[in-house]
C-alpha cells in the first residue's frame, strides 16, 4: 500500500468521516443516554471486563453504521463515473481496494480505540483489579467494525445505488437485534445465554454481572466468522467479473459454517465465571471478591462489628463471616442463602453506598434477617423485608433508623417498621429475644415473614 495514496484517502475520502461519526455516536450513547451502563456494580467505567462488554454492546448500533458508511465509500467510483477508467489502468484492482479498505479500517479502529481508552482512564481510578482477559472482547469488536465496513464497501461497489447504504444499515440493525432478542434470556448468566446462530451477532447482551466474561470458544468462533466476512468484503471490492463476485461469497459462507461448529451449543459455555475475579480477598472474617478488593478496607471494621453484635444476640447460631456473594443468578432469581455467612453484593444500593456505622447497621440487618424473595438489581428486598432488617438492627443497636440508599423511601420504611419496633421494645426481655431469634430462623430458611414474627405472628 502506497503511503502517499493512503494519506490522500485519509484526507479526501469518506474514511475520516466513518471514524468521526462512529466516535460521536458511541460517546452520545454512553454520555447522553442514561442507560444501564451507568448503573449497578457493572457500569462501564468500573471494571475492565465491564468496559469491554459495554463497548461491545454498542456494536448493536455501530456495526450497522460501519456497514452503511462502508457502502457509501464503495459507491465512490460509480458516483464519480470513473469505473471504466479505473478498470482500464494497469494498477491491479486489489491495490486500489487495499488503499480504500485500509483508510477506513484505520479510522474505525482509531475511533473505537479512543472510546475504550476513555473508559480505561476512568477504570484505572476505580479498581485495583487489573488483568488482560478483557482484551479479546475488544479486539473482536474492532475486527467486527472493520469486517462490516469492508463488506459494506464490497456490496456498495457491486450494487451502486443511493439506496444501498440505508438499506444495509436497516438490514444489519434488524439482523443484530433479532439475534440478540432470540437469546433464551435477556440477562446472560453462567447457566443461560445466547447459543448457536445468535452468537454470529458482533454485539453482546447487557452487562449486569462483573464476574462473567465470554469464553474462548466464543472469541474463536466469532473471529473466524468475522475474518470470513472481511475477506468476502475485500474480494467483492476488488472483483471485476461475475465469476470473481460469485467466488467472493465463499469466505463468508465458509466462515459462518466453521464458526457454527466452534461456537458453544451449551449456554453455560458462552458466558463463564471469571474465577480470578470471583476469588475472595479477606481481612480476617470479612471478605470481598478480588474484583472489588479496593473496597475491603472500608468493609473490614464495620463487618467485624456486625459479626460481634450477631454473636452477642444469636450465640452459636450466629454467622461467622461476612463475604460478598458471587453466586450467579438472573435478575429475578432468589439471592444466595447461607447460615454461616452474612452475604452481600454491591448491586444492593443499601450496602454499596453505606459507610462506617451505617454499613455496620446494613450488614447487621442482612445477617439477622437476610432477604428471601427474588429481587431486581439495585433493590434491597421488599419494604417489609427492609423494615424487618431495620427493626432487628435497631433492636440490637438501640435505635430504629431507616436505611439510606434503598429504593423504598425512608418514610415508608419508618411507617412500616415503627409500630413493630415500638411493640417489640415494650415486651419482656425474654420475649424480645425469642421473637428476634425466631425472625432470624424464618428469614434464613425462607419459612415465614420476619416482620410478621417480630409483630407477634408465627413462622409457617
């Protein structure tokens, strides 16, 4: 590829605009739309894998855009009415195609790299957990953009109509999002997720769990498919005869067949647990996952205080550790249960936003009356469960206070918990202890409503 010609392409062709438009669209989605990439513990600037997966999620829009911009570039010879002149020159068509394709590939790669670097600068300041396992996710994304642009160029050159770019954009957008909608569940977990043909989509599902990553077979299968697409696009761009155009389709078809053989058929092999990220890092009996190890110093003292209070109240039945839950579950699956540990996760806003005594109160409430029912990300259980935690934590600490950061208003918490707390404190001491222990047993085993038991009811 001639450097001088490449510089001319970068200055005067559609290639620079492809990069600029892609960069602007990506940043607009990330910064102007209040999407899930700004919420929970898996926001796009919190962890390396989350960064890679959320920027890959953007391909649902960026990949159709790359196809359309590539097709617009492929129309250039037809628009300038130079097709016959260029075919009559001695310069091989593949040389011209390489220059055009190279310019667009450079700008699209630069645009996506800038988005990733922007997120990386913020991730560095938000986590101490570093690894390189996220790189294949982003590298496949770059390959997808380049392959899409090349395929668009090839189609645009062979179907030189002003309708080709918008038609390609709409078709690709429908293709990508239909594949995403056909997954078994909207939220990937370690036991369910996209399989088979759905993995031909370069975009990925929403990222809601910092402990999950894409498996190696997914990277390999998608790479084969995208390389076949890129080769077909380049061959179509350089093809001069009907036979050459027909042969150009072989790589993408072969890539799709090989990819389907390589891509996992078992949903449990698509999104897999990153064992290193989920490993527990501990300060005595208080543990967090390695991916959140920078939070351990904030949790150590409040966690140990909560365990001491639990031991004073529950004796031998008290949990002995505080640890972050890393069990995989869907949005509305019931949380992990344990009789020996106070389990928490950073998607619970009551825990994630708490500090000092407030954190001790939250962990104490979770240890005394753990949430039993299924909940969505960011919630802390029903208002009744939260009120029960407030009552038992207030009973231990001597003062009823609402939990800050909960989705349920503090006024609603106090309105529900206040009468129960007042009645509980009015009872003889032995009866108070009996009700608190019964509420704990019911909550741990999900055999009754802790708030009702504290109010004088009985477990089922």
